């Protein structure tokens, strides 16, 4: 070892090491925030170079027919939805005899929650 060692200096593997907790804290926080900033740049780069993003189609000006007849709204076939709900209820251990009715929820809160979830999923 070369030279005298001060009272608060620690030598580890031939190099002086600090024991000051504030310097250690600053070094650790600098490393953590540098990694966080690096991750945020990587996330931004992934958003820019996203291979799974669908290519935006340019809208073409298609001629619109003068007076197109208005078609009636198609009748919804809910047999698949009913089958899925029945299977989910059966998965919990109930039989088909326990299912009395399957009808839309009358509470507007659930409808609004579903709409908000759909909006948030489409924005992200």
C-alpha cells in the first residue's frame, strides 16, 4: 500500500472507498435515475419503430351514390354470447338449470365503465 491511510478512508482492493452516506446516496440515486431515463428513451423509441403498428391508410375519395336505400339494422344473433356466458357460469360449478335469465345490465354505471375501458384501450 502506498501512503498513509486517513481515519475515515477505507481501502478496498487497493482503491480508496468513501464511507460518507450522502455521497453513496447521491451515487445510487444518479444510477437509478439514469437507468429510468434510459428506459423511458427506449420506450419512446419502441413507440416510434413499432413493427406491430398497423400502417395508416390514406382515405380515398370514393364517389357516394346519390340516394342509397337505407337498410334495416341487422338483428343481433346472441346465441354465441349466451353460450359463452353459460360456459363461464358452468365453469364456476353451476348447472344450466341454475341459469334463470341472461339479459343486459340495466345499470348505466356498468355501461359507462365499459365505454371508458374501450376508449382507454383504443387510445393506448
